């Protein structure tokens, strides 16, 4: 009955666990913006101290960017590596937040209590579910459940530039029997889910240069090239009328869904009208010959995530700008090669430039898609543990977001990974008013305790 | 020989005239940005005081926006109204300025001395040429040359929202024999020019709304509508492959150039390769069946002056934004109707929206094109005065920029207007590092003295 004791410990100490999460959420660890470098460092320090309080040999490990947190503890098999990330997305547009994104608060909502803050769901709340499960376990048993390595990253939201070198340099130290990655969600808010298919990501920034300075649109308008027009025309041609992407070679490595997976997904009865309706939309906007679930889990995308050119302040300025730029990201599936797509995209842009325009490019990281091997016994143990805690069977699902770490663990450490998490679709991750349901935090901790009981 | 005395007075007092201009340039009177409202007011106060020092009955006149400066002085015919504007364009991108835009400096350049500051050429330096000519005249003669009304606006760079009501309410007070408008330039830097054809302007801001909040491009990408794509596609369709504008009815009221004007413009031998080459361009980008001079003087345009959507800061954010927006301006010619084009543009945008997107619009002012009547004797007097000062015949030219005031004087006061000025193509008006050549300031003052001698 030691599991019951651990679960009871989790239930009675939940307020203290929540206080710890609040403390971590107060640190604005935005990794993509250099202005928050010291805050990222502070978040790492906080986690090192917390892991040390659990008996881990924990340290902040420097990288050229933000530090990694690595901790070792426990004995006995299996050797589990747990991965999460302590960095968070930027908060703009700040005006759309109901409160300070870094002043977390427990709020009552019609759907229950939520933890409101940037990073509550992505990924601080999720990573703390595992640490709190260990804390309860140790309070009951006096020891950690098995040999454990904790590996927490601070650059997940900014393309993970330091990750691969760090894995390569520390492969022997980090290699475990399996990696547990907690950065995903429940399916349709209620069904526990284990992700076996992840999209990759390529980020490109493109700047179109025309005149060597901003021009007066009266003096030059109608004669001089406008780089906003050039950029808009190129971006408009990135998709054809049926939603397919027109960049040459883009679909190389994209394969059709296996029949077994297609059948399983059909059983999931995804309600795309509700999914879109919840955010004020109605029409699937992607490849028109694909199902909505394929569009978000199994098909590649090309999306403009930001565009800027000319005068965008209050009022009006009749300017023909010297340049215009856009941030474009590609979600990748199957064996699509980020490097090949980057090269093809850049050539495709250059091929469309008028003779007196140039384009410059900045890469913002790239990673291929991941397809999980589900042969390790941890998968079936997790399905059972999740099913017991949530009262319905766990599903193997896809994930439209890009969590390249699973692929990196396989490539650089030869280690399989299992992704499970407790986020909900309405968590507003990457958006204003991000939240994490208190129920998800609580049952997430209990889920890990159940899984550790089965594996230890 | 009183003209010689006035010209000599101008020459010997040039340093003091320059000091006065510098004082006016130090006031950051950016009319489009509400943050500079007090500065606009301060510029008006400065001009009132300067006009009073010349013996004018001068006052700052309130409007719902920035104040007008109106002054009356002198006796005898003809009754001349002089118009200029004391407001200036915004200064962004500030990083491209070599010095503080509102800390004016006289600088040596390979082409001679220049006055460097925002507003040096557009329009503070130009309007001061007239006031300095009056100052020299008064120093020599003891009186002003004739009956004069000075009318200085503070909203020219932000669509002149208060202008028409002010003209209507004060029509009897402002009506003169002819208006002199100093907000234009020399032709190809050397030939004095009188503008007889001005393009109109319509400013529209369009916002495309898709989801009701920003979305994660992993979770929603490929399924949810991206408003940046919608906006880019619409803007890309605004011109066809030959540079013509595709908005229905856009060309109504656009007529072919009269043969006499076409012949005169051919004689001007406009060097478009140099004009474009000076700003780093090479190819005329507008309607491909038109000459470069037609493109900038006699043909309408549709230009995106600003575009903004999604995340545009450092790094990358994988967001599908809730909205994207653009500022679009149209230069108008002939009898094109700004209201009709606004309505047609908005309907054309709405017709292209996917079912789950909406568009909202903000108008930023509109004015039709102006075609001057050159029958008033002031035109030939000005041609002669300018020819004497600059050593070559003055030309009747077009102007691609929009100076709607001439049309308003005609419509609301029944008064003809004559536009002449001393700016040069490389003055970088509306751009970083705006300047006004000291030679233009000096000879501009002398030009007005010569014209006043002929008219008084």
C-alpha cells in the first residue's frame, strides 16, 4: 500500500507544491529575448536548489546560451531520464493579458481552478509534476524510487541552439534506459495521451531589401520598388489555392499515414468544429484534401509567424520603406530534411526577386520530425498508470508542435523517449493569459507516482 | 535699385536667418504622434512671435487638432496669401539618423553646406524663406510690400483633418488674390519649377481578424487560418503583372496627359536611371506601359506604407496571430474620387476574405488631385523672378506628392494657388537624415524678394 501512502502525501501537500510552482513562475525566464538572460539563469538556480533539497547531486551547467540543469540521484533500475524546460515564451501582446504574466495567481473559473501565468503549462507546471511526485515518494520511502537523471533545458522556446553540442559532450553521463518527456497534453482535455508522432520545425527569417533608404511615397511612389509588395507577393505564392505548399521539393520525405494509425485517429472522433470554434474560427484552412487531425498532426506546414515593414505606429506615414521582413516557420513530418528545405526555400525566394531587390536570411533553428518506438515496456506501464489515474484508456497520439528533444535523444544518445503530459487545449500556451489547470497539476503528480511505482 | 538693397540685406543677414530656422527646427513638431502635441503647439507659438516681430497681427488659432497660425499685415495690392506647414514627419527609424533629428546642424558636404534636421526641407526651411524675404524687405523699406495673409498649418503630415472646416469657417478672412504655397522643389536640383499638377492622396488602414486570440503554430498550424497569409494574398493581388492596379473602378477619372504637357516633359530630359540609382534602385517598378515621369507625376498608385503582424522582436515565436494589419495609400490623379476609391477598396478586400475572417478599416484622410490654372499674372511674374535668380528658365512641372491645400483653396475659397519651392531630390524628406541646402535657403529667400518686387 505504499502507492496509496505516496498518493495521500501528494494530496495533503498540494498547497506547498503549488507554492513552489508559483515561485518558479515568478521568474520571467524568456529565453528568446536577451534582456531576460539573468532571469533564465535565476530559474536554473532555483531548480538546482530544489533538486538538491530532494537529495540530487544537481548543478547548473554552462552553455554558450542559457544553462542546462543536470541532476543525478537514486539507485536501482531502471535508469530513467526526465526532461523538461524552464524557459518560457515572450509575453507580447502584453495588453491582452488580464494580469502581470509573471505574477502567478490561482483563479476560480467555470471549469475549475487554474494557475494563471506565462509558463504555467509550458513547461514549468508540467516539469514540476515530476519533481513533486519524487518529493512525495521520498517523504514516504525515504529514498528516490530508482536511478534518476533530471535534465532541464533553458532554450526550448528559442530553437535549442546549445542542446545538440551539450548532448554530444555529455552523452555518457546523460544516457539512461529511457527518457520521460513532459511537455505535451491530454487529448481533448480528458483522455491521457502518449505522443508517438511529433512534427519537426524549421524557422527562417527573410528580409527583402530594395532602395538604400526609406523613400517618400509621393516623390518615388509608382516608380520605385516597394519591398513590402515584393515580400507580400512571395509569401502569397507559398501556398496554392488548395493549401499545398509550392516550394520545390518541400514534400520529399512526407509519407501517408499507416492504416493502423489512421483507424486509431478516426476512433478518437476529433471534433474539429469545436476545436476551431473555441478560438473563433470555423473552416479548416490547410491542405483541403486532408482531415483536420492530419492537418495538425501528420502534415507539414509553412506559416508566417511575423511580418514587419514601413511605418506601423499611430497615424500614417507615406513612406516606401527600404526593407521588409518576415519570420516564417515550417512544421515538418516524416523524414523531411530541415537543411534541404531551408536551402530550397531560400533559393525559391531569390528566384522571385526583381533585379533591384536582394534578400537576406537568418535561421532560427531546425529539427526533423520524430516518430517514437513504442517497444520499451515503459510505454505499456505508462498506459496502465495513466488509465488508472484518469479513469479512461490512454491513447497513442500525434502532436503538431515540435518537441525535437525526443529525436535528439535517439540520434545522439541512442535512447528512446516517451512523451506524456497533462496540458489542455485551452491552456493558451504561447498566447496571453496562459494557464494550467490545478486538476492537471494535481493528477499529473499522481500519474507520475503511479508510473514510478510500476517501473521501480 | 531697392531690389538690390533688399537682396544685399538678405545676403548680409543670412547668419541670423539661419539661427532663426535652427530655433524652429529644434521643436519636434511631429503632428501624427499624439506624444508631440505640446511641441506642435510650441512651434505655432514660435511662429506667432516671429510674425509679430515683423509687424503682423498674428495669432494661434485653435482647431480640434493642432492649431493654425494666421497673420495679417501690409497694405496695397495685390493681396497675397502665403501657405506653409510647421509640422514634420516622424523620425523612425531613429537608428538610421547620423545625429539627433531635432538638434539641427550646418554641415559641410561634397555638394556644399546643408542644414541637417527633421523638417529642414519639409517644410520649416521652405516656409522661413518667405518670412526672411519679408524681414529683409521691411528692413529696407520700413513696411511690408503689399497686403499679406500668412497661413501656416500644423497637420499637413497627418492628413489635415482640421483644414477644410477651418477654411470654411474663415473663408472671408483668408480669401486673397492668389495663394503662394512653398512646399515643393527644384527640378533635378537646378531648374526652378512651378508645380501645375499635383497628385491627391487617400490613406487606408486595414486589419484582418482571424482567430479570437493568438494561437500556437504547432497546435493549430495547418488547420487554423493565418491572417498574415490572408493579408499578404490580398496585397499581392492589388497589382497585376504589368503594374496596373486591380481594384474595380480605380482608374475612373484618370485621363491621358495633354500633348503639350507631354512634349514639355520630354524636353525636361528626366534622367530616371540617375533618379533611381541615387537611392540604390535601377528598374521603374510601376505601370510598365508608362514613362518614368508619368509614373511619378501623372499616374495613380497603390502602395503599402506599413505592415505588421505576429511576433517581430528578436528571436522567434511560433505564433499564429489573431490579426494582421497594413497601412495602404493611394496617390490620385485627374478627377479620381477619394471617397469612391475608399469604398471600392474596402469592398474589394471584403470580397476576398475567407468565411471565418473579417476586416476592419480606418481612414487616414483623402484629397483629390489638383490641376492648377496658370492664367493669374503671378505665374508669369514668378517664372521671370525665378529665372533671374537661378539663371535658367522656370518650368511648369508635375509633383508626385500630395499637397491638397491648393485644391482646397480653390474649392473652399475660390482662390487660385501657385506652388513653388526650393527643395532638392536628395533632401531625404520623410526619411532619416533630412537636410535643406544652405544655397536653397539663401536663393529661396532672394527668389521671393524678386517676386515681391514684381508683384507689389
